[in-house]
C-alpha cells in the first residue's frame, strides 16, 4: 500500500509519528506490509504507536498493489511502485494496481472513487479446436486413395481440412467425375466431367495460404451441389447428375498426383447423406467415427503413422510403418488450446480485463470476421493468461458470438414453393435498415429465372423497402435453387491476392419446384368384358422412380386400355396398381404395349421394355391369372430414350426441325408428312422443294428428311405433326457447317438461351462479329463481342432457323448443342412479346429480311420500350404491314430489330413509328428496298429512319391512323370524356371517366411528356366499364412536385387526356 499525506502529531507538530497496523498488531516499521487476507481483518492507520488512534492528516491517492511473491519484495519499494509519484504519477492502467482511492470534489461534496481502470491482461484466445495429430502432404507423384464402399443411394457429402503452403493453381481433390481445383487467387472450383459433359462453378470467396480451412461439398436433391468453406456457403450450382464420389481406385476419391496442391490435408470424411450447414458447423471441430455415426461411410484422421491399426495407408507411409516426408507430425490440422502460437484462425487480437466491471473485453481481427458472418462462433481463453503478476483463472473461459454486422435485415430467409410450368409465382420480402443512417442496398446472385425489383437503392434510418421476387419465362422444369444475397455495397471485405471482394448481407434461399402440367389420360372401359390387374414399378435412367405423379399407360393394338399413377408407396418404393381392360374374344393373348409419362420432365416415353423376375417378359392380355404381379414380384417397366415429338403448325408458312430419329426419315418426305396430306401444300429445304395437290405429289426434287435440316412447310390450315424415335446423339448427329447462309435444325430436346445453345460456335471461334441467326416469327440475333444480341433470345425444339457465318468454315466444323439440351423435357412454348399496333397477316409471305434500325425525330419525343416501328409494302394494290418490332435498348441506344416478310426476292418498303408515350403514329418520308436474307444496318452503324413529329394537341381528337392506330386522342364513342375534380390538386386526384370501353392504363405525364407515375390495372379496381358511365379513379399524387401535369387514360379504342395542376 502507498499513500500521500500531510500529517501532524499530537502536539500539532509537522512530521509527526505515523504507524500502520493490522488488527492492533505490532506496527510496521517499514513501508511494506501484507494486506488483509479476509474480511475479518481490519487495516488501521493512526498517530499512536499501535496505529489505533485516528490519523490526524490529510490523505489522498491511497493505492493498493499486488506483489508477485516474497522473493520479489525487495524490488517493490515505494519508489519502485511509483517512482517520484508527485512528478511521475500513475494513470490507473498499470499492471498490479488493485485499487486507487482518491477524493474528488462533486456538487454534493467530496466523494472518494476508485481510479484503477482498464488494466490490460495480456492473454490469448482462439476458436475452440480439438487436439490433432499427423496430416497428409499430398504427393505429386503418387495419389492417396480413400478406400470405402457406399451402398446407400442418393447424393453424398465430402468434407476435409486443408492448409495451403502457397497460393498456386492446382488440383485439391479428384475422382473420375468430380474435381476440386484451386486458382492462384485462392478461389475453389467444383467441376463435373463425364461423357463429354462438363459443368463447373466457382466459389464466391477465396481462401488464404498458411491457415487451416474446412472444406465441405454437399450433394442435395435435384443435382444441387453446395460448397462450404469454414462453415460458410460459398457455392451452389445445379449439375447434370447427383454428387457421388466412389471409393475405389482408380476412379475414386483421391488427394495428390499430377498438379496436386502444395499443402496439407486432414480429417477426410465421406457421408451417405446431405449434410446441413448446422451439421457441418457442429461437427467440423469434433472428432467423429463410423462406429458412432451411421451415415458416416468413411473417415481418415491421419493420426497414426503406422498402418497396423487397420486404417487406410497414406502414400507417405512405408509398409514397415516408417514415416517418410509426406507425413508432417509438427503440422496439426487441429491446433490445441495450449498451443496459442499456432492458432488455426487468428480471430481474437486482444483480451482486456476491466477491473471495475469484472469483465473481459475481446478485440477481433476485423479482416478475418467476414469468414464468420451470420454464424455463431465459440471463442475460448485458457486459464493461464500471461499478466505481469502471473495470475491464473480458476478455469478456461469461453464465449459464443453471433457475427451479424450488416444493418440490413430481411423479413424472410427462405422461399420454397411449387408451381406448374407456364405459370408464374411471386413473393415479397421486406428489407429493414436497423441503422440510424441511410444505408444502400443491392440484390446480387439473382439467376436468370427470377426477376427482382428493386435490384438496388437506399433505405432511410430504421426504414423498410419491399423486395418483390417473381419467376421469369426462363424457369424450366425441375427443382431450381438460388441463394440470393442482399448486400450493402459499402460494407464489403476488400479484394486481396486477386480474390474478389466479399460483401456482407442477408441471404434468401429460393427453392422452386417447377412441375409439368398434369396430362389427362381418359378412356371408356364400359365396352370391354375383361380386365387384368398388374402391379408395376418404373425404372427411368437406371433408377427406380419415386415420383407418385408418374403415370403408367397400357395399350392394346394402339388403343389406350389402362391408366394408373405410381402413387402406391410401400416401404419407400412406389408402385402402380394398373387395371388393363380388353375384349375376351378379340384381344385375348394380344401383347400389351406400355408407355410412361414422366411427370418431372413432362414427357411420354413410348419405348418401354418389360421384365419380370429378372428376365425380359412380354405381357399378354389375359384374365386367367397366368401372369401374377404383386408388390413382392412386380412387373418392371424400363424406359428408353425413345420419345414423341409433336410440332404445332400454323396456317401458311412454318419453319420447323426434328429432334427425334424417326424411322420414316429413310422413306422420304411423303412418309414423314403423310399425316398432313390433303392439308399440305409445300415443303422446302435450302436445296429442294416438294409440292402436293391434295394427296398427290406435284413435283419432287430429291428432298431428304433428316435430323439436322430446317424445313419450310406451308399448310392450308393449322395442324399437328407427330414423330417418334430415339434421341439423337449430340456428337454423331451434329450438324455440318458451311460459310454463308444455311438452314439450321435444332435437334436438341430443351429450350435454351441462344448464347447457351450456340456456345459451341463461340468456344471454337467459328462465329465472328456480324454473323446472324434468325427464326421466322421470333426475331433474329447478331453475333458481336462473343455473344448473340437481338430480339431472338432462345432456341426451341420444333423451330427451324437460318444461320449466316461470315468467315471461311473448315469442312470438319460442326455445331454441337450442349449436353443438358439433349435431356428430354417439357417446355411451355412462350411466344415472345410481339407488337400488334398494326394488323398483320404474313402467313402467305415466304421470304424474310432483317434490319437493325435507329429512328430520328424532328422534335424530342420521350422514348419507351413499348414504341413500335412498322414496315409496309404494297400488296395487291393495298399498303399492308409486313413487319413490326419493339424498341430494344443496346448500349444506351434504342434500336429496332425488324424482321420483314415479302413475296419475292426484293420489296420496296415504307415505315411508320408509333410513340407509346404520345399515343400516336408518325410516317416517314424514307423508303427502302429490302432484299431477301439480307440485313440492313449493324449494331455500330444502324439503318436510320427519320420521322416528322409535329406537336399534337392531345385534348383534340382526330381520326385513327392507318391500321387503326390513333394519330391523336380518340374518344371511345361520342360520349367519351374525362373530368378531373378539382383541377388544382393537393394530395389526391379524383377523375371521372365516362367511357363505354375497357380502360387499359392510367398515367400521369409531366409537361415534357415523361411518365411520372403509372397505375396498373390491379390498382384501379373494376374498370371494364362496358356501358357504365361515371367510373371514378383516385390517384395518390402527394409525392409530385408542384406544377402542370396531364392525366392520360388509355382505353381499347383510344386515349383521353385532361390537364391538372399540382399545388404547393
């Protein structure tokens, strides 16, 4: 103890007699003494010899210090404790300072406070990790193989620990199908490769060298595979097959070999199930064994250097058990708590002890926390902190932290739903800003099959915004999984070592199960006298089906006689209980043909093999019970890749192609198109023409039918052409290419985005800038900058195309469609949005031309994606619309990808332009000669059309322009009018709409013609006011700035406009 005083003796003389004692014991003659050890002892400071009388002195700065031990007492003189205290005062943070009492003058008088604060206890803390042992150093000349066998069907999970010695491109783990590789930026890539099928995905965050990281790869349903690094999901991708890794050489799971990583591997585990993120986080630091975890197929701890215990023998261990350099006994996958210097992840930078509140204050390494965002992390401090006095805690301390530092919070974190292909579904999530400052947000990792609005913006303090999510037309059959993140772009881990930045935020897991529309299979069984019962199982692609929506169909002599779903579940197996009806006299002993409708892909397999008791078997119509099928002994139906193609044909000209190997191809077009005879006029390919009159050939020039060509087919009326056959091989049946124009068949089975469908042309440098691909009715696209751009966005089965290649093409060059395009499936044919401003019938016009057009106007006119450019040709003495196109935005420019239809090789065209904003059309004085299969304009130098755009008073009505499009505002009828009351509006505008036709939209437009708000029909209530005058519409305009505006009401027949003024 030390203190500063100014005291007096009993005679009031300076430098009096001062003594200190404990419980009246002998006073201490020195300045050092032991402090009381229990509450029963009392410290007395006084003027008498025993120290029992009150001290007549002014005392301040009484400080109590801890002395490490008696052996160190000589160093703890008053000068050693606080050298020259009056000139070198302490500050309260010194080690060993237990208490510092000093008076302070307060408004209520003098109070004594303890100034000993925030004394630093220098200790170490780290993530809790169990003890470890040996680790494997992958050998570049000889791989280490895992040895196991997994008999449980379904996807697997693989996890392991790894520490890189250096960041360099290498292979981490491999098997015959799956591979994990690393690039020199620390990004991990998971790749699947089998039978010329390749698919890969790269992690969203990088790992560093010198630290241990836990890697987990999890296979889930519907071929979804996820990767986790240190418990955080960094990758989610849908591959072409389930994630399964065999455990036998030479195709199985291995580490090492050519291009292997430079580092260490430990704790390799293989699970026969899909691990959840919670399971990964809870087990990654825990030793697990196959004896205690039934789903654990294989584990290798690499703890033993000897193979005598029966564990897998690592590459670096000789047969006699000696260790070679591949084993590194000093490098632990798991760092023990007593070995702080080798902490696995240096997350905790410092630990402080606050004596006032008896609390530990932990400081975390900000640069490392991004790895644990949205996770609960346990931190432990051992019981021997290295403070200067050698104090020791009674036990180790641990804390759990939840790292959630982003102020953005989503109201939901998972959206799972199922819907039918062709429909759409939406959901709304609320994003909340819990900060007291304005926070920016951005929605990232959004797949093409989802629309999210808004994608970015800012939220005020403690504010919210609704995030609307809807499916797009790109969503296909099957399970679709996306991990959307809502981030603050100002709250990101900066990029390092070539790795991209990682932004914190909220995750929204989207799981959409898109199912095919259920087919209706009906027949009348009342005319059949007999029936037989069959219990069947279905095998698709080598696996038994577990889908209760699959349907088994039975046919006799081509007639449907039985239908049953696979909806009887017994012991995890699905059965169809099928009743087949037949006529005892006519059908007895007639073979039964089976078909299977696959609900998950929406297709009917027409080629079905039957087996019973392990042998091929033909099933005959028989009611006598000679063939008995039960759940113990079912009939097995095995589907093959023989499918049906149904092509819907319109009246007039069609461009079609085939995607099944129909056996009628060898017999020529008369056989292939036989079902259309009487309706069929003409079939063409690039070289040949075949014509019919009724059921008879008129001429034939050797036209061949095959899987690769495009055919132009002309019908008298709409019909359906059906073919059946095997799915073509993507390599053997690839289409040969040539320079210039060629007919292109699309022999794939699935609709794909055009850049994905034609990826082979880009990968092999066959396509060059300026190349063109076009369809008859879905637009065209131009190749520029390694991608296809234009109004043609997808390639679809049944459709035919024309392809132009500008450069010389090698005779061996072919077009190979992607592997996933060859998987049978069911696609809703979504017709692209086509303008219908002008009436257009081009079904009889065979040839097409294309143009990329930019328009210029004589006065500024607000542009809209709903503006339309139309082309007109004189046919039979009348001007007819022969093509129209919406505006497309391209690099900030509004361009029109215009397809025109003509009768002959060339046609002179005139043009009109419809302004959606102004509700009127304008004519151009320009005209142009369009030649078949030629294109006018390019993306960089478009064909320019100029339009006179005079001012038009929208309050005045005029007659409709050519084609029924208004050149001005047109009332619905003589009584059509629009009234706003009052004309000077504060917060709410009320309009009475007197019309006798349906209202399409209501907009508020400023004086420049720009649309400032738009009310969708859903916000207007029932406005289909057929013969009902006096409709009232209310508009919330409180957010508008003061000024002049116009209310624009668009109806089925025209536009009504009236002005109003927004008040201050």
